[in-house]
C-alpha cells in the first residue's frame, strides 16, 4: 500500500516542484553557510597575523616607555566559530566574533564590530535554519492541504469508503508518505552539508537534526488537524497559509515588539555618554582624587603612591579606569535588561514552534544573544587580566624589553550552553500530539475512522 501511494504521489508535478524547491534552496543555504564560515576563519587568521605584526612593529618603535606602548597595543579574544554555525548563522553576522582590546577604557571598545552593509544585515542570511523554519512548512502545506478534499471533490472518497472499512488508515498513510519524502529531503541536505561544511558528528549535530525533524512533525500534525475540518481545498489551503503567516511572521513580530517595549535600553546611550564624560572630565581635575578612586578599586597598587609629574601613566590609566567604574551602574543595567530580554523571549518561544526552533538552533550553533552575552563577559575578564598583568609593570617603569611579547597570541573562547534535550524537544512533541489529537477527534466525529 505504501509503495502504491508513494508512486501515486511522486508522479504529481507538485511533488517534483516542492522537492526541487527545497533541494535548491537548501543547497544554496549550505554554500552560503560555507562562505560565512570561510569568512570567519579568514578574519581570525588575518587578526592573528595582524596582532603579531602589530606587536612587533610597536615594540620596535617604543623601546623604553611601556605606558605609551600599551596605549597602542591590542590583544585579541576570539569567539570560536564551530562549522555547525554554517547551518544557522543567527546573530553571528551582526555581533563581533573577535574582540581586539587595549588596556584602556573597556566600555568604549567592547561593542566595536566590523563595518557591514546595513542593507545586507537587514535582509539576513539564507542559511539552512531559515529554509527549515520558513520554507519547509510551505512545501508541507502544498503537499497536504487537499489530501481529503481532493478525494471528495473527485468523488473517489465515497468509493474508497465503501471498499475499505478503515479509510482513515489510507489517509494516514498518505500523510506518512509525504512525511517520509520531506524527511528524506531534510536528511539528504544535512548529509550533503557534512562534507561541504566539514561538520563533526556530535551531540550538537544530532540536536540540530532532531529539532528539525520534530518541527517538521509539528507542521504535519497541524496539516492533519486542518484536513480534519473536512473543508474544501481552497479553505484548507487558506487555513494552513494563515497558520504559517501567524506562526512564522506575525506572532514573532508581536512578541518582539512586546519585549522591546517591556525592556527598553536607554542605558546603552547612557553608558556610552557616562564613560566618555567620566574619562574626559578628569583632564580638568586634580590628579589626587582620580588616583584615590583608582586605589579604592585596586588597593594592591597603593604602594606606587602619588607621582608628582604633571603627566604620568598611573594617573592616565586611573582616568581610563574611572571611565569604566563610573559607567558601571548603567553597564550592569544594560546587561541585566539584555538577559531579561533573552529569558522572556525564550519563555514565550515555548508557545511558538518556529521561534522555539530558532532559539534551539542558535543555542546548538552558538549564534544567539545568550552566547554573545557570555562572550562579552569573557571579554571583560580577558581585559581585566591584561590590566592586572601590565599595570604593575607600567607603574614600576619597567622597560619594554623585560616582557616576552611573543607569548601574546590570540586567545579563544569556546564555552557553549549545555543541551537540555527535554526543553529542546518537549514543546515540539507536545504541539505535535495536540494537533494530532484534535485531528483524530474531528475524524471520529465525522465517522471517517
């Protein structure tokens, strides 16, 4: 029976067009992902070479004044890009994956990013995650919207009902044939992506596959429920398209607007202004209050006292430190609100399958807001470590040659969130069971079973 139904389905023009559409868009998305990964790797290699040449050049120019040298020197921290990120780029094309920092004021540096074409960023990237979330449901709709209505409109359903005691099983098998075809296309694209993107076979890739399969199941279950309404083909197509528009476009946009309104970010501008004013105004004040505040922050450096020169590096880097310290309140509020946005978005996504899948794919590939916030936190620790390393050497007026500058290579951050399989797959499974149950109830009422 399955073989017969498969042959009947595969002969239709819509089946060929649907599969061809998914295969072409999926193939393009994989190569877009590869291009993104290659660009990221090229940026990392370029930064590594630049940092080495940058340090060699400036240490050659400035041989005695360590404070002046460290005014210029930049040290890089890289947010490691896994090749799996090529399947779901997420926010990686917006947020910086490399932080090159001096030991000066941090708040003025940590949000620096590469120059990008804003139009390209607005349009986003055609990655496989986009194809799965937005395009696969459309093809599923085109395959399933008229499974029952077509039979009735062609007057074959009555004949089938007379000849078979369980016509529902035949209808269910037609759904299963289409599910198998769509699943086959998805798995084919992922198998194709493994050598193209050089993916590792690990838990993250398994999670990506399972989330995608469960999401497809949700749309088949939803189609099953809409078909159970026993309406015309036009009504079925209109109903499913309305669900697609609401679940993939309208609801995410409404929730995003709600979250942005609930957690506005005036602190972003306040932080930028406060850190600039806190540093620049120190040029017009006495050195002692600035140095006193610096010693309250770093009591271990009190032994360096109060230099009498009109300009000294202790005072200068104390001013830089004050830019961070006096804007810390606004900076902490900004980070807290960003985390609240992330947590509320994640909670609300449990009720919107497409949004939930987007969050899970971002977690698996390390391309979401949560990953960027953790990377920013790591950059703060990285910056603080460099300060604590160099401050004593600057204040003691050590020569630049006393430091082995070759040891300062790019450093890498690779922490990722752990996979919570229940939270990842549970909501999708519940949606699938709910829609299947509602469809089964409708079919029982119509005595189709």
